[in-house]
C-alpha cells in the first residue's frame, strides 16, 4: 500500500462513538417503513457483526492501556522506543505528540495509548526484580 493511501485508511474514533452511531442507525432503520422485513433483517444482522467487532476493539483498547502503563519504554507518559517523524501520516493526533529538545517526536501514551496495542517493542517494566 502506498504511503498516500495509508493515511486515508486510518480512522480515529472511539468505540463509544461507534456504539452511539450504531444505535442511531438501528433506530432509523426501525422507523423507515420503506425497508421490507428481509432488508431490515439483513441490515440488523450486519449491525450485530459490527457490535461484535466493537467488543474486540474494547479488549484491544484495554490491552493498550495496560501496556502503556507497564512498558519499560513508557517514560514520563511518552513512549521512548519510537521516534515518530510523521505522526499525521500514521494517524496519530497532533496533540498526542511530544517534541523533544533534539527535535525527535515521541508519542504521548497517556493521550494515545492505542499505539501500544500491537507494539512489537513492548517490554514489561522489570523494576525490583532480581
């Protein structure tokens, strides 16, 4: 996938926003008489599949939070393992990026813990272990 295509595929939204949108869609479908029963049933089944996906996203989100709190690379709320030169291209919000004195850009894992979900550099913080 080309770099320019990457940014258009990244969607930043919370699971609660998605759930709210699903409820709105469900209610709208129920109020439209133009939908026949079969069409309505198919759409509602698809919405159920989306709800299941949201459940998995919530699990991933909790894993990201946990990893952001337990990783040895998390220093003062920033990830010290990654220097993110172009955060916008990666879908990282500007307010979740800290710029150091040397110009390097680090992700604020307090604001954007989602980056920790599948991080291959995760290492448990081994303080007080012998």
